[in-house]
């Protein structure tokens, strides 16, 4: 390992420890079904967890199975998930995704991903209509427990500011890089804690650097002083 790589690995490990020390270790008690996680991923696009959760609960109350959701009229489905915002588009996406899974797999089930390696599973999921790298990574991390970090707007911003990845990296490149540099036992916590840090401290417009426990390791902070 080169000297620069070694010091970057140390920095990643330190940031991981500091985030865990402040926000705690993320423990997922139960594994949600993969289809649930996938649909939640679609519902979570451009909204917060509360609105996504409301829409998802409503969907599960109105329809017993994913086959029922697939058979539902698009307008009715849109009403069911209205609280998630962009509900017409999301209803269209959910139906298109379910229909594609049904056609490819023969049933609404994602167990075939178990037999694929992470890159293959990622390619399979992102080739579905309306499924981007973030939603695919959510399914792979939270259901299949694969070593991958979904990159939402908070993870992307904090990772660049702190210097985990270069400032010009796209979300896709950030995801691939984090996947290769974050120690595996820390992946789940790192994802959750970077989101927490982005929401509470390293805000988009006004990062609260003066109270930030990462500042002595942060590239952005260093440029200010
Ligand atoms: S020091 Fe500032 S820019 Fe760096 S992580 Fe903390 S809040 Fe964000």
C-alpha cells in the first residue's frame, strides 16, 4: 500500500469511528423483504422518510400483495401514495418496475439476486425502469447486506467536503469509491451516519463547522483556515 493510500485509509477509519462515536452504530434488527425495500426506494425519491413511510404504509394497507399493486389502476395507486410527492410519476414507475420484474423473473420476487455478485446485482437492478444506483444500493445494503453505500445528496456532499472522495466526483463514482475504501463492518453505520451528519451539521447551505467534530479531518474546513 502506498503512503498516500495508507494515510487516506487511516482518515476513512478515523471518520468512521468519530461518526459512530457521535451517532452510534447502526443496527438493523429485522431484514425487510427485498420487494418492500425496492418500492420504498422509489417512494423515497425527492421526499423525506416520514412522507415516504406514510405512503408505503398506505400502499400496504390498500393492497395485499405486489401482484395486487401491479393490477391496480395507475390513478388509484397514485392516490394511495400521494403523500410521497410526485405521486403520478412514482405510481407509473412502481407499475413499470413491477411489470418488468414479472416479465423477467416470472414472479414478483428478487431472490435471484442472491446468486449474483454485487456488481452483477447492481447492473440487474439499475437496468430496471426507474431504478437508479441509489435505490439499487439501498436494496443491496439493507436486504442483501452487501458492502455498498447508497449515495444520497447528504452522503455525496459530506463525503466530498470532508475529502473522502475528490470534489469533482459524480454520485456514481462516489458510490464505487466509498464501497472500496470504507471498512466493511462500518458500511451500514457509515451510510446512516453520513446522512445524519449532513442533515444536522454539514448542511448544504451553511455547514456548522464551528460545532463539527470532524473539522480537524475535513478538507473543506482546512481551506477556510
Ligand atoms: S467541518 Fe464543516 S464542512 Fe467539514 S464536515 Fe464539518 S460541517 Fe462539514
